[in-house]
C-alpha cells in the first residue's frame, strides 16, 4: 500500500472522530508551543545580555589593584594602592595589542547646580576613555590632553545628571556645577546609554580629567584602576597577557610570586553570562519538553482506544487480503499525522506567542531555526514512538478473533 493511500485512509478514520483527534493533537500543540516559546525567551535573553555587555566595549580590559585571592580571602580592590601612572605608561610601552588606555579614579558625592542637587559618581579619566567604553558625546566636546595636563576643572555629564540638575535648560553645555565644593564647567553631554546588564544607570555619571580628580577632589597620587582596549576582540587574550607581563615587570614580581593586581576582560564576562544563559535556556526547554512527553502518551492512549473500537474493521481488512504490515502502516500513519499536524500548529502558535509576549511585555525573544527544527523533529519522533506499539498490537490481531469481536 503506497503512502498516498495510507494517508487517505488515515485521514478518513480521523475525520470520523474529529473532536477526539483534535484533543489528541492538542497535547502535541501545547508541547511544541511551550518548547519554542521557552527557547525563544531564553535565547533572546542570552543575545540581549551579550549585546549589552558588548555595548560597554567588547574588547575592553580592566586592571584592578590587589590579587583575586590571598590566603583564600578575596581582597577589596579599593583597599590597595598598587597601581600608578608609571604602570599605565609601561603598558603603553610594552603592549602591542593595546589600542587605547585610560586611568580611572572615582568618588561619589553630591553634584549641585543652583538650587538642584543630585547624588552621583564622578570619574576621573583620560580622553581615550570614551573610545574604550564605546561612549559618544551628544553635545559639546570631550576634554583633551591639554585639560588633563593642567588639571582643568571641566567635565562631561551623563543624561541622568543633566535631567536632574538642569530640567528646564535647553542645554547644560556652558553651565557650572559644584562637586564637593569644587566648581566644574560643563563642556559636554554624553549620549544616552540607559541601563546596563546589571540594572545600573549608565547615564548617572560625570566624567572629568583624572588629574583634576586626583589633585583637587581626592588628594591622591595613585590610580584606582586602568581601562584598556585591545586592538580587536580576537586579540583580547594577547593584550591581557601583555598587560600582565608589563605590570609584573613594573611591580618587580618574579618567578612564582603572586600578582598584586588582577586583569579582567569583557570576553570573560560575556563567556560567563553566555554559559549561564545557555544552561537556563536548556532548563526551560527541558521543562517544556515534559508536555511533549505527555502529548505522546495521549497519542498512545487514543490509539489503543482506536484499535479496540476498530477490531472488527481490522479483522475484515485481514480477511479480504490485508497484510499485517498494511495494518501496522495504517495505524502508524494516523499517529504520525496527529503528531506532525500538531507540531506544525505548535510551531506557528509558539512563534506568535513568543513575539506577542516580546512586544507586550518588552521581553527580548529570539526564535532560532534550530529550535524550530528540533521541536518539530522531536514531535514527529514522539508520534512514531508512541504510535508504534498500538499499531503493532493492531497488526498482530488474529483475523478470526477480530471478526468475532463484539
């Protein structure tokens, strides 16, 4: 019996019990819909996290004072003062894979303008900091090396600080703010970036020359950290190795002596979050797959009922020359049609729900071809697996006993 005839006979048999067929198919529909929706949400979250981290500078490297661990206890980087401007100069000198570098010193406090004030953070950096952090100037200009050398009292404001201190001004450029009683002239406003992956407001910031913050605000000579940018994402590891080597020489560390600093790259952060997101995505997919299993059991149950109801029909087909493999193929085809039909509807509904939730709730979603293909293949396999045993039972009936069945 060819595929066309098998399909025609299976569809006629299913049409006699439309509601039962639909309810059987519903289990597969719900299963596939759940899998695709969960995987789309998980994959969308993963891509969103990667994108947000990359927007902070995908090839960025951060040097912090203090080793990661000493005696099994994690050290607070702010408690040590092992980084200096000489270290930064050595990195510039000996690192061929570093394209930009900037020191960083920062402190918190109240920014005041007229009668308005706002608690924020002021960061002392060099002019390369914007390129490293992938930041842009929306209005005005970035301070230059001229301002750094003279410890000029100039600054750039993030959009949040502008909104809080100058809500009724057309522009903040040219205005003056005070931070810890020191006046700063606003020479630029940063382009709005919004919240980062950790929920922090990236626009709640003030940038100023690091020399100004060192001398006029914090009264320190060391630097709190160093930000650098590798020449490309692919060369981040080489740049990290060069920075470590340069700092070990600068700090006089030899042999197996532990580093008194730590170097972290954005690639490490992206890799960590990606692996975590991948595990969560797989977990969501596994939980949703349980409904596919339930749908498969439903197919088996209904197929058993169908075999029982059509015992005389099976006996009659065998009596007029039907072979066992024809009966097996007929009932197996019914199971496959139910599972494949449910899979197609489940894929369509899953895509609609995924992007519907994404638009309504603002969730990042991404339905990949792989997740759709895998879900559809699984539902087809479920149909064949759970439909085979009832079909085999039907094919194994004795024609005489089947004809006598009441």
